[in-house]
C-alpha cells in the first residue's frame, strides 16, 4: 500500500526577539555543528500551531458521514462485545443522550436513528465511547444501564479531536484516549551561530519624578535577553496515521491542510509585545513523499557565516536546496511532488529547481488535492 | 549472522533509561530499548504490540562524537489555559553522533533494513521532536558486534574529524554481552513492553570498551601558507598537535 508523507521545510528570519525562553529568561539555544544556535522548542511551535487552528479549520467541514453516528457506534460496540450485538443500537443511543446529542428516526425504514446534525467524532473517540457503553452494560447486567454524563462528554470532546489526531496524546490513565501522533515537529534551529544579547532597561517611576523629596533614580532596572535569528523549521505529517486516527479521509485531508497553513503562518507568542517580532517565512518547501520523511537540518550543520554573500536567507536557501538534492541522490529518493514559495524570484530560485514555484494558497490547495487522491487510491 | 550498521545523528537526541516524572534524563549513548523501539516503529509495531524476534537482536554502540548535554525547560498548561501542569526539565544530547551495530540473523536484519528504508511510523531518536538527520543506513557487515564496531570507519561529522588533529582516534563502545562476561555491567534497559499503560523493562548486561580507528580527514601538518592569514581565518592553535 503506498504511504503518503508530507514534509514541511521553512526558512524564517526573526528580528530581535525572545519567543521561547527557559527558566532563567534566556532564549533557548542548542549546540549543533560545534556552534551555539538559537532554538525554538517543538512544543512551543506546536502550541502556536494549535492556537492558530480555528482560523484555518472550519469544523463544520469535518465529519462527513456521521449523521449515522448511532450505527457507527453500535458497530463498534458489537466489535468490542459481540454478546451485546442485539442491544448495541440502544446502548449507542444511551451514550449519545448522555453526551447531549439528540437523535431522530432514520429517513430509511429499518436503519438506526440519526443525529440531528452532522457530527464529527474521531476514530479513537468512537472506540472509547463504545468502551464506555460496554462497561456500563456489563456492570448493569440485566438492570438499567446508567452512563456517566461527565465521562461521556469528556470522551466526546469534539473540539480536541483534530489536534489530538495530529499531535497525539499520552495520558497515563488507561481510560483516556491515548493517540499516537501523526505529526512530528523538530526543534527549530538557527542556520547561523548565535550569541544571546542583553537589553538593559530602566523603568521610570512617574510619581517619584514629580516629587522633589525623592531621589532621581529609576523605579526599577533590569535586563531582557534576546537574539535574532534565521531559523530552519521542519515538520513531517504522516497522512496514513492521521487518516487512521480520524477514521475519515476527507477529515484527514482537511486537517492536513489546516495544519500546513497553521504551522507555516503561526509564531510562538513569547514577549511579542516587547519585540513585535511576528514575521512570515522567507521560504517554504512542501514535499510529498511515499517512503519516509526526510529532515534536511544537515544542510546547516556547517553554519551560514555572518558575512555570507547576498545575506543569510539567500545562503540558507542555497544550502537547503543543495542538501536536499544530495540526500535525494543518497537515498534513491524521488519525491511524489513538491511545491515552494517565498520571497523574491531570485532568492527562491534554488528551491524552484526542486519544486513547483507557486504561492501560499495554491501550494496548500495542491497539496490537499494530491493527499485526497492518494488516500482515495489506497483505500 | 552479521551486523546492520546505523548512524544516529541529529541536532538533538535523548536516550532516557531511568526517566520518571518531571525530570527526563538522557544517557550518554543510545539505549537498547531506544534502538529496539526505533526498529519496532520502522517495522510497524504499535506500542502495545509484542516485540517478538526483535528481542533476539544484539546491539552495540560506538560513540563517534559525544556531543554535549542541553537542558530544556518546559511548561505546560491545559487546553483552556486554566490549569498549569508541573514544570518539567528534559535533557538532550546535542550535536552527538553514534554508530550502532545491530547483530542478528541475516534474514531478520534484511527485513529491518527494508523497514528502515520505508518506516511504518516516522523515526525519531529517543523523542518525537528529534528526527534523524543525514543518512541512517550504513550497510550490512560480516562479523560480530565487537568486530564490526572495531572495523567500521569513523562516522563523526567532518568538522569533528578535521578538528581531531591525529591520524587515529579512540572511541568508547557499549555492547550487549553474555551475563557470564566477567567485566559485564548490569543496566535496566531490556524492553519487555512499550505499552504506555504498563511499560516494563528488564535487566541486560553490557560491556564497555574502547576501539581505535583511523581518522579519514587527518592531514599531516604542513607549513601554513601565507594565504591562511588573509580574511581573518587564522587559527593560532593549528600548530599544536593534540596528543592521541
């Protein structure tokens, strides 16, 4: 079965900023290639991506075929406990009532009741709701089945299902939905060596200033650490795993598109009011592969020097394209398709040799279309 | 029986064997459970699946470039931002490179090698945010762990090999060994189950040792040409030879 993986590579310059700091207030760093680099942790950028979802994902687009939610749930209950097959539809109805979802008679005779509205429940949510019904039925024996409303609602929290399908969830309690993430995000690293700098500040006490009895000193002094960097950001999305988690191909493609848009345009919000550092990427390379994701960070193991010709971004894009070509040769890797966009024809040129040169929206749409086709072909 | 040679390199990796709660440590070399976990992911086993014949594989690690410890401080909040989770500290090895020899029956190794070319789950070096960089697979080699680790070329990054100004380099190795080996150490690093609900590890015996291999980028010292002083690229320490 052909797999589908989407690699997202981004070169992005950030002015003086402190978007991701450690417990001492310093911007995070790491050593790579023997030189200290600026670092933005994967968890920080994942959170920023999550926060940006609502702007890119219309939840009404998800869950195409789940008006038949009773039937879907009943099937899962039967799969988990064949003995309950005859009562499965009733149990499913009970669970939905506990969540607060109204059902009505089906339009077709003999079919299970339908929910009033289109409903999106991920694969794992269906499993865990069925589990709840089976447990309740087993405990009740021949008596009346009672389903804990709070528990049912927690398991059906639809707002979470897309991010959890993408980023996974690992909770120690067995009752929870443990989901294997479909997305891998690497820590962003600067392509050049970085030293953190210090901004010394004084804060004037207005009232003290107007009082002749007071001294002329500041109300408070301190330092803020910051750095500025050109970052290489990387994420890989396993479409098959995402489809598996969501249980719906259309939802998987929508979620993949939303992730791509949100990951490209988001930025962690640390100290943004101090530095107003929100930028957009200088260059983006989207690659659809069928064997494995490939991280191109090796392009920057040797730093881009500060005196690079035509600037850092230009040099970084050149290195990225060259490294991608070398790795593709080494791995006998032929991407299924690739798109690139970014600032300036000239700057993007090295990437345009590897990928179709377009702009943001058409690129994401093209990716979505291809992902949809591949899922349809493999199902 | 032969060995499959892997090169584990990335800006960050993390190989915890005794991490609990909010302080997540890393060992200084890849753990057996970490490497078997990587192979299990490649072959499509889920966390809850049994590891089966992968447990018969023997693992040996050579530290090509030790890297350095980086501490990552992490905060977490609930989705609505109301509840703060405990602060956690995660340790990473930055800039490290390891050669890992996996010893076992040829057929199994071939299956594993194929799986690593098209892994069922995306691979990572100890933590999901640490995808491998560069070329992972370095071919099949005849011989046992000790032999392959002693003969494999030095896989450190070029900049490390250039900095090492000697024709030979001595590297630390850690390899699985029989419990009867007199110098064996006992470590709790034999995976029984990766099931998140009840992860289980058993004890394994390892042997730490050293091997000496040639430095492929060693150039015997030559007089420094005047051009080296142009453009601020002068390295005043270049005239000193590092003792081996």
